[in-house]
C-alpha cells in the first residue's frame, strides 16, 4: 500500500452541482491533492465532448467516461467500448418512432435529435432544478446542456451511449425489452428521479473502468478512493478501497459508503479530502 492515492471522482453532483456550478473549494481540493502527489481522475457518465473547459483546466490525471465505456489515463486511451453503428441506428429509429427526444453522447460532441430543444425541455429543467422547484419561464435546454449540437448526422459509429427523455417510466421498461443486448438505465439529477433513460454497451460500468485505469497505472486497488452521489456510482465505491458518498447524494449510496461528506454545494469535496489526508486543513 502506498501513501499516494488514486482518487476517482464522479462529476455531476460530486465535483459540480447539477446546474454546472464548480465550487471554488472543489477546484482547490483537486489541485492541492494533485500537487501533493495523488492522482485524481474523473469517472463520469459524461463523454469527453461534454466536459467544460473549467473542468479540464483543473488538470486531471485521466478520464473515465460514458459510465465506464471509455478509459483514458495520462493521455493514453486504455479502453473504449462503443455503441455499434447497427445499435445506434436501431436506437435512433426507435426514439423517432416513439417521438422521444434524445441525444448521442460521443467524445467528439453531443448530437441532439431534431425535437430535443422542445420535447426534452421539461426533463432537462427538472434535472437541473430538482423536484418541486419552480421553472423560470425563459429557461431553456441550452442553459443546462450548452454543448448540444443540432442538425448533425445521427446514424453514427462514435457513440459512447445514448440518453433519451422519458415521457413515462414505461419508455425505460420498453427499452429494456427492446434492447436486450445493451445496458439500459435511468438518471435524473439530485433526487435521482427517472427523467432520462440511457443505452450503452453491455458489460461495462464504473467499476470495470476503475480497474482498467488502476491496471494501466500499475497501481494497487488498495490505494483507491472513489467519490459519488448516485446509484450508478455504487459499483465504483464498492470496487475501491474507500468509498465516499456526497451528503447531497441518494439514500442508497449514502447507506453503503464508508464515509459520507457534506453536499457538493457545502464544500463536501474539500472536507472529505481533508478528512482523508489528501490535502492539508
């Protein structure tokens, strides 16, 4: 076991709030931990095409994206599991047939369906604001997902996963029935409501990605620490030696974590980094 740790951080709800605010204390925690010789990697549902510059500027040691489909360590790609072009075509046609708003998540960008700006607005704003919060009349999809691109080719071979706005929970159940060859999930922000469904390659999750990254680094799983706030992060916390849940996270991950810190907007990352000795007080 080493005194230098490998820290895996979920992004939304862990590093940034669900309306994409990066607390200054979180940025400080990441920078100081790396200055102290610890490795810090993102482990997120996002693809490279949706990482904003202020996150990149923090200087991570790697990125695990697409909920485990993509692993990059110190500039080297060590794993990349893509949605096949045939699967992508089936998903696009399926969403079009049902009238569902969707977007394709790729390392080269986020490619939205023709109707996403209008049909996806309610789900996007519910994701940002949380249950019961009033929706500003002038709020739009771009306020939350500014990197979406419209009018692009949707039959693609570079897709990590696909997200679609649920019109009801039945859309998710139908996706599980219609895509047995894929991993099907839901996501929904701070309260983990099922606002979106997503489809990605079978057989990958954040734990698989973490193990691939640690092997590529040549390190030991005994030196790993994982941070997250949602059910999708639980495999990562289980795989790592220490699992930390954000206080703003869901009840399932808080119940299984080794340690629960404060919320993302309450300096939770900084407080946990201090508690674990990654940075000085």
